[in-house]
């Protein structure tokens, strides 16, 4: 049989060996070191058509690479050349056999890991050419793998993570050469090394192996993200921003890696390749490294879903923790870019996570991390990046909680201005129509939750009001920009032969909110009106400015043909006038508790700041008009005249001689008692009553209200001015034994009279009623100099959280017997009402005839009647209200004991309950004693009820129910009549609720 024949190699091994040049020609194959192209084609064809042989080819190739890697590090040139050829063969197999990649994945990854450990002989540095080819193989593998074995095959997973870790280290490599005992940074090698690592990480960031599961994602992202961020943080910020602009414009694709998407179907994927790093060629520039890192981060973030984006943000925060959060500008830039790179539907997760991280920080001394986080949050919310789906309410709630917590720790905390700026930035982008409404309502609810006993309550209220003010300013600025970009179309109406509109304003009112959002509803803002009567002037001043902004830009204007907001505006106007009346007449605003048992006169008041710019100009027809012009074309309030007697504030009123006036409203004599202050409660500070600046704000608020809704303001505010004038004359008097220095009663009476005179003069001037204007000028001229009401101080709107406003104190220069202290009304109401009723313009604007106007102004005005008209009432014998009070603002202003706006109802409407046995008990004197817990705490002033609906004074510490046993029998009869009337109207069957 002859000699034993030589055994033939397996076909797979034979095809693989034939791809290598002869041993003597290996070194000469450089610098390309490519396999023989014809034999490589045969190998690929064989592997594609016989995938079962891929495992064998992989094992053989793994063995060769292991030997060649060791020889290359040992200085054997042939081994190094053969290794480069083996890596080229491996990449061809991965690329062409991508559908069967899982059959030799383990061997492929093992070859890559072994190649990454190759060192340059005798220098010890990395062999960049070998590592570059290994990186090309890795990016090809990451591109075409489906990620299935990752996380399942422990060996394969370990090799994949090992390769990824090595590339991550290369991406942040600071290569140094040791020369003459000193270390010198090799910039060329460093950039080459970083480029290889970044391109490899770029391939991994788009691989299915990354997004297969959250577990593998978190493990890999902790390697990828720090490497990418390190390159972005090491470069100068100007270069980073420049490259960012290029990436966003897609003007300069990277020359070192192909733009690709690994998430496409396998057959459509393209693997990136490394170029321009061959020996002898110039290395990449710093901008090229930066561009690769930025594009890799963009591709990575853009493919993340919500849970993956959260994991990525955690890795980003961990990296920033290591750097100390010191580079604020770069951190803010990074936040904006992360939001921009994230898919639109998931962008809201970025600010949400930032707020969560901020809220979780311990309440210690201000740290760099906290201030940087605040800057990052503000940046993302004020940027042009859309945050569709942002949970505004959740973000706002978290931030308000943080604000309140910081104030209780330190009322002058340095972070508060930034927190307020962040809240204001929530109005920069409108994501749904009622967003501004919801923001204002959420803040007002938080204000309601602040207990009266909280020592930080005034500062909390002031800061939260600045939040509302900031939101409105940001929203209005955005509205103005939108209006400039999209000016409204000019509508030319046909001339129908009608005359000019009566009371046309000199200047057209500013446009309201653009159509992109709904303006703040009057019923939403109405819930905040009790803040106008807070005990601290700094709170009142901020709220007055916010209220002015609401009246000027948010409150719907009147329209003679279409009045959808007429009822809401009327209710709001009634509530506002009740609050203004309370501010002017109350003898001790808010829930101020005495500092000690000594009277206020023994406490040194704040330094008196004399005002040198009075609001009152010289009287006369030639004086320039004050206040805002307005257009009297609005609707009128309800035809039902208000009921109830005009009551005093802090001193016993005159006894009413007419029995029918003792009970014109059931709510007056039962649970609804007007706010008051006990004469035994000392003032803590002079600003616990209305100050000169308060009267200045009252005038400005009333002017703004008349400009916005002139018809409603006249019919709801005119009677209030008459009642305010009459009651100030009789009630604001100094009495012997008044332990509080009279609560500045004479000075406040002067302020009331100046306010009344100014407003009637403005009304007469706006409506061209010379009789009214001359009457007001004449009465104002009778007041002695100097005037009390000053010009309001200028406010810097750019200051997001200025220091607390300082009040001006009255000057005690008036004595009894002056004209300003007379006990008769300041303005002749009969002449004034006659002039208004006889004016055709007023009749046309209000929709009433002269008799109707006379009835409206002559029916009497009380706080109770205004509050009763400030809510939407319903009638039903089957529906009962869960709250005892009949209205939000009524209970907030009228109930005792007074705890100064402890809470505000959350609903925007209240439902008046029908008369029931509770009312009968209260009429019999068996109701609540002194403001039970079911009533809402009020703006009121001393915790005691001064008068009830019968006009009887109540003294001592009995509170609201102190005089309940003295209620007249007529109250009982009235309640019984109401009960039987409701029963008869019900007819024994339930009825639907009908708006009254």
C-alpha cells in the first residue's frame, strides 16, 4: 500500500490558512497587511454557504490570534504582521456573516480582547495599529449583533464587558512617555488613543447589546457615559459650544467614523470604520476628538426610552459627583443638550430627575451641588427646547416644598432667588391651555396650607407671591414675543352710522394672553384675595403688585356684544371690593399676636419715612388726570340690590332704629360675621393696619379694575365707596381708653377720604360727568395739607426676589376738629348718585335706567352682601354643601376666630346649602361658639366678632358666638320661614341644581 498518505486539513482550516501570504512575505505585506483577496473571497463564500463551519473557523482564528498576540508583544515582526491580517479576516467574516454572527461570537470577542493587550516591543506602549484593527472588529460586532448572548452567556458577556472597559480607558487615556527621568505627555499618541476608544464606544452605544435589558444597559452605560463626558469636560467650553452648533446643523460629519444606525434591520446596517490613524500620518485634532464624543453622546441619548434615559442620567450625575459640580456653565450646557438629544416624548424626564435630585439633598449649608442643580434646572426650563409631556404640577409641587423647607431653616437663604427663578421659568413654555391657571392655583393652595402659628409664615407668603409674580411676568413676556412674531390681523368693520363709543379710553388696553393659553380665570385669582389683608405690609405689597398685573393683563375685558366672562368678573369684583374695604377699615389686620402684655404705644414703631411725593395733585379742572382711562362698555351686576346694614369695624356702631334692617340677610346674623379686631388686642407694628402705601395701592388697584371692567367696577365699587366714606366718618374715631393709640384711626380716616375723593374724581373724568368731578375736586380741596397717600415706590422687575418692602408710617399730625375728622360723609352721596343716574352714558353702559342706578346705589352696601354676591349660588332642596361657609372668600374674610388666611378652599366654586336645622340652632344661640374648625380662617383681625347682623356690639373674649344668646327672636322666625319656603319649593321631589 506504500507509505501512509498525509492527512488533509479540514476545509474550513484550509480556506483560512490560504488567506495568509507565505511566511517569507508576511513582513513585506505592509503597510496595509491585508489577506489575499481571492482566497479571502473563497473563505467568505464558504462560511456564508456553510454556516455550520463558522464555529470551527472561529476557534482556529482564536488560536492563531492568541499566538500572534504573544509574538507581537515579544518583538516578532512576522507575528505582528500575521495578527493584523487575522484581524482583517475576522472583520470580513463578521461583516459578511452577520446573520450567523452568534455562531462564532465567543471566538470573535476573544480575538478582540487578546489583540487589545498587544504592546510595542521594548517601549511598553500600546500598539495603535493592532488596537485600531481590533476596534474595527469590535464596532462591526456591536453593529451586527442582536445582543441575545449578552447577559446569558457568562463567558461572552465577560469578554464583551472587558473589551468595552478597555475602550473606555483608552477614551480618557493620558499617554505619557518616560524620557530622561521626566514624564512628557505625548499629545499625538493620546489623541489617537482617545479616538480609537471613542469610536469603539460609539459603536457600542448604538448596539442591540446595549438596549437588550435594563440590567445590561446600566452595566454598560457606567462605562460609556463617563468616557464621553470626560472628553466634553476636558475641552474648552467655547470649543464645545462651537462643535455643538456644528452637530446640530449637521454641517461637518466626522471623518473618522461613518454616521450609522445600528437599530435598523441587520441587512441595512453599516459598521463604522477607523481611518486616518496609520503610522506616519498626522493624528486627529482636538476638535475631531470632541466631535466624535459629542456625536456619540447624541446618538446614545437619542435612542434611549424613558427608563433608559433615567439610568443614563444617574450615570451622568455620578460623573458630576466625582468632578464636584464645580463647572456650572458646562453643567448647564450639558443639561440643555441632554434634553435636546432626548426624544421629544421623553424630554420631560430630564428636569424631573433634576428636581428629584435637588429635593433629596440634605438641608445643610448651601453647597456647590445645590446651586449648580438650580442653574441646570433654570437653564433647561428657559431654553428653547420643547418639553412636551412635562409634569408641571409635579415639578411645581416639589419645588414649593423645597422653598418652604429652606425658608423655615433660614429666611434669607441664598438659594431662594434661584428657586423663585425656577418657578417663574415654568411659564416660559406653555404645554396646555390651562397651565398658567394650574400654576397659580397650586401656589395658592400651598399658601392656604401655611399655619398661622408658623413663625416663618410672612416670609413664606412673600416668597410664594414672588413666585406667582415671576410666573406672570415670564408668561407675559412670552405672549409679547408671540404677538410680535404673529401680529393680529387688522379687522375693518363697516360703518353702521353709530356714534363713537362712550368713555373711549385714551390708550387702548394691553392685549390679553395670546391664544396659546387661557388667561388666569377670575375665580382662580379670587381665592387669593384675602392676602390683600395680611398683617405684614411686605406680604400685602407683593400681593398688590401681583394683583395689578393680573388686572392689567389677565382679567377679561368687557365687550358690549359678547360677555362670556361677565358673571365671573362681577363675582370677582364684589370679592375684591370686600377685601379693599376690609384693608382700609380693619383695626388690626391678619393674625398678629401681641409680643407682650404692654400696649402698642409702648413699643417703638419703625422709623417714620416721610413721603415727599403725594398722590393728590392740586385740585381743579386743569390738573392732569390721574389713573388709567377706560372704556365704559361692560356688563352690569345682578339686578338684586345688596342687603344688610353698613357695619363698623373696630368700634361699637350706632344702634339701628329700623327693625327690618336687623336681619336683611340670614348669613349676616348667623355664622357670617364681619372681620374685626378687639380693642384689647395690641398692635405689634404700625403696619398691622393700613399704611399710606396701602392706600396708594388701593387707588391703583381700583383704577386698574375700572380700566379692565369699567361697567362692573362702577356698579360693584361705587356703592362700596359710598359705604366706606360713610362708615369711616362714624367708626374711625379716637375714643378715650383706646389702648392701641387708636390704631391710627384719624390717619386712616384721612387716607380713606383721599381715596374716595380720588376715585370719584377719576370716575367723573373718565365718564365726562363734570358734576361728579367738580364735587370730588371741591371735597379734596377742603383737606388740609400735607396729603397722606404717597406715590408708590419704583419696583425693579428684573429682581426676581427683592428684599421685603418697607412700609411708610403715618405722621401723627391730625387732631380732632379738622375737616378730615368730621363725623359726616366726605362726599355728598345724594348729589353724586343723582349725577350718575342721570347720565345717559352710564345708563347705556350699565344697561340700567336712572331708577335702577338709584336703587343700586341707594340700597346700601356691606361686606356681607358683597361676599354673598361674590360666589355662584345654586338652589336645591336635595343638594347640601360639605362646607359650612357659603363661599370661598366669604368664609376667608368673615369667619372667626381670625387666623389670617390659614387656608383657602381648593375648589373654584362653592355651593350654597339650603336652610336646615343647623341654621335654626344658630338662630337660637346654640350654634358654634367661636369660629369652629369647619370655618375657614380669615384675614380678620383679632379673633373676636365685633358686631353681628343685628348691629349689636360684642365685647370680651367670646369670639363670634359670644353674643349668640342675645339674638333676636326675629332670627328664629326668619330661619323657620326659609325652611318652610325651601320645603314648599321642593315639592317633595329632588330637583336639579339651578344657578341662582
